C-alpha cells in the first residue's frame, strides 16, 4: 500500500476542474503577444471592475496588516436583500459557499442531485464529501425539475440548481422554480445558484431572497465575480435561514474573504451605473453574437447569462483553431457537450474578433 493508496478513494475519483485557459498561458504556448489575445472563456466582465470598487481597493490597502472584518459587507448584502444579517454567509467566491453547504449536509451514505450539463462545481463539492452524486437527464440542455424531484431518495440531502445554468445558459422561469420548491420535502436543501442573477431581464426577475421565509430549506448563492467584475478578488455569498447560515459559519474559515475583496464588494454593490452599463453591454453583445452565429448557420442555446453556447461540430478541433488565432473560448466536452463551445459576451470589437476567427476556424 502506497501513501497515495491510503488517500480517500472518493477524492481520487474526482475529475479535476478545467478552468478557462489564462491569457498568459496561451501567450507562452503560442508565442502570441498578450495584447493580441481575446479571452472570452470565463464569463468575466469585459468592462473590468467598477471604478468605485477600484477606489475602494486602493483605500483598503491601508489596513492590509489587519485581519478582515466582514461586518460591513454582511450588513450591505443583508440590506440589499432585505434579510437579517445572520442570514448572510460570505464566501471566497460563491464556490466557497457551495462547498460550505456541502460540508454541512453531505457525507458518505448521503446523496445530492444535480442535472446533466449543470455547473461543474456541484459534482466537486458533492464528491469531495464522499456523498453520492445523482445526475438527472437534461431537458433541452437545462434542468428537468420533474426528473430531479423524481430522483429524490431517502438519503438525499441537497438538490443543486443553477439559474441561469452555466455552461448552457438555460433559465427556469421563477414560477416554475417556486412550484418545484412546494413539492420538495422540507428536510432537503435546495441550492439556487444565481451567479448570473443581475443579467436576468427585469421582466423575468423575482425576489427569491424573500422566498426563504416560506422555504427554510432554500439556500441562494450569488457572486461578485460576474456582473460586478471582481472574479480575481474572490467574493460571493449565500442567503439562507439563520439556522443554516449558523451551521455554514461553523465550518467556514474565519477569515475566508480578504480586506480588499470586502471593500471592493461593498462599493461594487452600490455602483448601480456600472451594473446598468454592464447589463446593457451584455444585451447588445448577445444580439451581435447571436446574429453572427446565425449568419454562420450555427445552432445556439438561448442564454440568460453573459455567455452563449453554440454547436461548433467538433468542439475541440474548432477550439484549437480559435486558440491559434489568439481567441480563447471554453470547450465543454467535460460537461458532456463535446460538439459545443461556450463563448463569453465581450465588448463589440472582441465579439467581432471572435466571429471572424470562428468563420475561419469552421
Ligand atoms: C461563475 C459561477 C459561479 C461563481 O463562482 P465564484 O466562485 O463566485 O467566482 C457560481 N456558479 C455558477 C453557475 C457560475 O457560473
């Protein structure tokens, strides 16, 4: 028996997460200057960070020798979501809070349900606890809530739902989500991951935070990585009943969100003009890319996020040809979609670069 054989078998069974290729890595591999590379692979905000957040980070450098105090950000999030402060749990990115939920409710002998083609962090968070992962077939590439409901077993403790979903962009209408919550036993946690919440068109939005009082088994997660443009700082949060939040805080590292991230997130939350500008840029860019894909005769999945998934044929081969032209998108073979590629909506010239490179790559 080697040392590695003594490691946890369910950890050895995990397939590693494949991140979007960093610009610097492609530059090293292909000898392309960094400034000639367009990265549309990780659903980052093409406008960068909010100017108000930038100022807050600069100020927060003073005091970096101190351990962080989460109070002000928790207060800001609680006020924004009209919840009590003890219902907010901060994370080092929302991936961190997904992990906290898993650690509170999952272990060997328990199970969690997720949908085929749903976000890769749900399998990671589930399998790293030794729990079993139940995968239900997709419906039109998105979550099939009836299938998820039918998959519940006596040992099921968590149901993971991304709305909109990444990487497919599918969106479940909120009345449908609420009807689903009505049918789920109250001793099973439903995680509603709303990483792209701020990109949902106003007419289709719902105040899901308000649902927690009716459904104490509902946990909502959101992030500052997407529309707020703070992916590199790592900050997100969960909204939950005070009881669940308390348990999550017991397994949370006390200083999991750093000073700069806390300061930036408080400022970003308040920068309504930046959020509105980012939303508008995404809406226009989405139209531009959809028009381009149609021109090329490529099928796409309608998306409510800041990205869109399209059928490229041989996804890996087309991806290679895009990389050679300095355009990074996201292959999603690991999500069971080897014919498809996901592209993040960029600024107008970036979208144009992508569409021109794609035409050549086909
Ligand atoms: C990007 C994304 C997140 C956010 O991850 P962070 O850890 O907050 O950067 C969470 N869920 C989904 C579905 C995502 O696509």
